C-alpha cells in the first residue's frame, strides 16, 4: 500500500511516535493535523472553513478528505499550479483567494466553523491574522493554527498574548494550537 493511502489515524500514530523520539523525519503531508481531528470530532456537517497559507495544499487536502466541507476558503499570496491541480477534485468545495491574508479577510464570510492559521509566520502577521479572523468564527467553532513550537517563538507570542488578553483557554497538540470559541 502507498503511504499516501494509509488511513490517517495510523499515520498519526506513526507521526506521534517519531515526534516523541525526536525523529521528525515525516513530511507534514503524512498525517492529519490535530485541529482537523478536533473539528472532525465535533461531528458537524457542511462546514465552512478557512486555511490561511496553503502552499502545496497538503493540509488543505487532508481537511477536504476528512471533514464534511461545504466551502473551504483557501488563502495564499500565490498559488502554485500544482496546488490547484492537487485540489482540483474538490473544486466545488473550494474557493481560492490569491491575496495577502489581511486583504483576503473581506472576501471571507462570517459564521465560520473553523479557521486554520498557517500563513505569514512573523509576529505582526500572526497577530493580525488572529485579530481579523477570530471574529469570523461562530460560537463553538475552532480557531487554531500551526507551528506553535520552540522554533516559532513569534507565533507562540502572538497566540499567548491574544489568549491572555481575552481570557481564553488554549489547547495544543504536536505543533497545532487552537481555541474553542465560547
Ligand atoms: C507553511 S506554508 C503553508 C502550509 C500549509 N498550511 C500546509 O500545511 O500544507 C505558508 C504559506 O503561507 C503563505 N503566506 C505567507 N505569508 C502570507 C500572507 N501574509 N498572506 C497569505 N499567505 C501568506 C506562503 O505563500 C506559503 O505558501
């Protein structure tokens, strides 16, 4: 069996094993992100969500494969042809917005089920993404992102500051962070 076709929960076990033992040799496309698992566990259908920062589309693909998506808004400054091809099977469920995330916010509706922040990784960009997109998530929705780890202190700072300022509960697993909107 091709590794791409191994069920995601098995990929996750393998990923966690390698993470635990310090051998982060698996590419990101081999596992489903913790935030996606959290959204999946809500069991909600026809979800409207956003991914900020799409790049090769690997995470977008796992979102589309594993969640009941009505519309996934995909935001990036520039989309690779290969990314659009990779996600072409889901063209009815995706909307590509080729803009900086701050400019793209106006093209994204309110009342979202989830937002995944993985675009610009510097402090100001993450801070702005959180401030612009958190209000767009509905009550009970999931707001989170990637690279909450020691290699990305700008992200940790922006997330911690927002959580502290608004007295929110922060969750994390692997390199994912998230908030359940109250
Ligand atoms: C780490 S990659 C995203 C990876 C993807 N989320 C995944 O896990 O498969 C970051 C992406 O964010 C995009 N990006 C960086 N700054 C951005 C910004 N301010 N607005 C929109 N996209 C941005 C980059 O072009 C790049 O494709």
